[in-house]
C-alpha cells in the first residue's frame, strides 16, 4: 500500500455503500460459541474506505481457537478473505492501486500506519504493529466486533468493509477460486519453509502436522524442489485422511500418537542423514525441540505454534555442533503473499489435489460445532462461501 501522506481526504461511508443491498447477510459468531445468521445494514458503517463482495473466507485454526475460548463480543469472523472490490474512495484507489471490479486477497492485519509506530515505519513488518497484534490490540480482520460501525469486518458475510488500514493484494481474475482461497496460508508456508526455514532444491523437509498449514507447507517445499518431504501425523480418522492428501501431493508419511517419541520417529525415517528443515505446525513444545538432533548442519527448526508447553529445554550441543537454529514464525512477509499468488497462478503446487469443503453462511454454526467435536470434515481446506 502506498503512503497516503497528506493526500487523505474525508471519507463518505454513506456514499460508498450507496450501491450495496439494503441489508447484508452475515454469520455472526457469539461469545458463547454459537453463530447466528443476521441481516445487517451496511449504511451503519462509519469508517469504510471501500467495500468488498466476499468470494471466499477460508477457515483457519486461529478462528476455531478464538471461537472455542469465547469471543469478547459478537463478531463477523473470517480473516483469510478473497473478494471483489465493489466500491472505494478515490484516495484508496490510488493507495491500493486497484480499481472497482478487481479481485483481491486481504491480509488480516489492520496496522495503525502511523510514522511513529516502529513496526509500521518499516514496509515489511507492519504485522508486528501493537494495534494489529493477535494478543494485544486485536485490530484484525475477523476480530472487530459487531458494535463497530456496520460490524461487517470479517469474511463470513456477503460484503465486508475495507478501511484505510486494510492491506490487500491484487489477484489474477482467472485464478481458480479454490486455489485463490489458499493465498494466505500458502504465503505463510512459503515464508516459514523457504524464506525462514531455508528450504531449497534437494532439501530434506519434515513437517509435523498434516493440517491446514501442514498441507500448505508441503506445497511450499514442492515449489522449491525439495528432494524429500516427510509429514508426521496421528493415527486418528482426520489425521489419516489428511496424510493421504499429502501423500498424493508427493510427501512420505509417518504416524505417531505419542508426542514424546516424535524425535525418535523422525530419526528412524529414510537414510537418517537428517533434515535441512523441520517445521512444527502443531505446537508440540518440548517434543518439537527434541527433533533438533535430526537437523543437518546449518538446519532449521521452525516453530509455527506454541501449543500447551511454551517453555521447553533446549539441547544447546545440538545447535552449536550443527550450527543449526530454532526460529519462531508469525504470519508472513508481504513478499511471501506476492510469491504465493505467483505460484498459485502458475499451477502445479499440489494444492489443487486438496478437496475443498464449501459451506454457506447458514452452515457456519454447524460447521464450527462439528469441527470442535472432531466429527466434521477431514479436509483441512474448509471454505465459507457467502454466495451458497
């Protein structure tokens, strides 16, 4: 997004909503972990800088975690959003470099953008803005409450507000809708596996967890020509079916139900020469740290979650002797989103092999319930489509 500088002009939210329906259908998630479908007046918006007609809102594990723990207010959730711009202010048209009718992918961050903000003053790390922090400011797509303006701040609705803080990326008009919905998680995986993990052509990559981001990590490793990709999952119905998916994408699969033996199971696989990159998408804590003994020289263990054990002992000998490292990851760089879109448009990521579970707004409550009680769909690619 271009720096607005002194070009910011007063917004006219009412004018921007003039061509929208009188009411917008939205799935509103409530603090008691239920969801109801409501009709909302978009003209209640007070800070809208544009509007998006939502094409898809892919479900992420963060959504389920927030939902299960209890939201602090009624919320239109959904932060992996794809849609078409249907109105925007002239200033934001220049700032975003988009036109009405363009198809875009949103990032979840709504950074303050102030020049005094250390994160926002650097173009690559606005995701660390305190206001956009998941645990602090929580100014993020899919987390702002129904009490703010129209309340249409998430993807689980027919239309959603765009604000001056919105970060978006233009998409090819002909990009398959199922693949477009992978834009954000695949961008995460590109950052974690390639940019931070250092996977290159010929690398041995191990991925713990065949979930949403685990599957995306397989695609990222494939994209750079990894020599071998190993995915470790559990012996449950959901995990087994997801392991079948990554196997169809070209990964070798392992099953293990005892987190404490994770390192031993990985160490027994293949030629035992070690891995260049190990990515923990689950948040195993200590058992993930133990896998550093199976890193090759200069290898990386990438931690993409905290899980229930955020404090763990580290064998420093493994790190020093192997000149290897442990790194935590959070979100992704904007360059990774650009690369994700390029790779998805080029095809051949393997993500086209992942079944898409498409759900309309009326099905969101049941979807959340079945996913939380583990009776829901096994495919990690669950997409809320307001048009259904």
